[in-house]
């Protein structure tokens, strides 16, 4: 994404039944945090977007291999993480 866009804004949400999911918004324009705004009067949304752009220490980006069909790196990372418990 960095090769195509000037700005990348990661965010995450917790989805019941699915767990933590991450997403990115990208732009080639000036897009500051001021643009994030609270969404009002929505039936199933009662948080401000600012909560979704904060990441705890265990969610910070690290250098990892990209998961592909022929390497299943995500499974390897999952097994490594759970083997420590």
C-alpha cells in the first residue's frame, strides 16, 4: 500500500463472533486526524472512530511475511503464539 498511497490510516474493530479485525483507509491527499468524526444516530454504532485508531502494544505492527495460499504464514504465526500458553 505504501507504494501506491501517500497516507495509510490503520484501524481495527472487534466483531462479536469473529474477533478483532483490521482495516486501512488510504489516500493521496492531506487527510489529518481532524477528519475522523463521531458518527451520530446509528442503530448499531455507539463509539467514536477515535477508539478504532488506537492500538495496544500487542497490536503494533511488526515485520511479518505476507500470508499466501502456498505458505499459510498466518497459521504458523497463530500456532507460534498459542504455543506460549
